C-alpha cells in the first residue's frame, strides 16, 4: 500500500524506542460477524493484544476525489471498525502519515502503552 514506507518508519521508531514488539498486519474481530453473517476481517497495521491496543496508519486523507479514508464507503467502514473495537474492549488508535513523520504518532503510542501498564 501507499502507507508501506510510513508503516516501516513507525516499526523502526517502535524498535528505536525499545517498546514491546507489536504484531504487524494483525487480523482482529474474527469472533464478530458482519451483517452478511461472515466473520469480520479487519487488519491493524500494528497490535499489542496484551495491551488491547491497535494502531492504523492512515494516509491519503486529502487525496483528490476522496481517496483513502475520506471516501464515504471508507468512512462507513471506519465507523464499523471503531464500533467493533469498542465491542471487543480494544483501543483503536488511528495515526496519520504526517504524525509518523513528525513523531506525534510514536509519542501517542508510548503514552497509551504506559497508561495501560507498560513500563520500561
């Protein structure tokens, strides 16, 4: 995906900050079913199941023609995803590619992990 390099950058930052190793491309919500009765197939870019934290790197927010997550179909899917996360007691934290670049994403992840009991 277009976000690959930002996902790699964030993975590097996670290691550099000596944070717990996340699961990458983590499939979740398979215990829930869609309206069609099929298992959910959501994927998070990074996940710490022990801390109930999921991270999604979102790019293409301002693409012409509503690319990325700004297209109405994607907005509906993002809402469903957020609802499923809450039903499962998970924290789904979206971060932008800009936040990965400027260090805000890693700072937020660090705060959430610390708030959920991670210590160095």
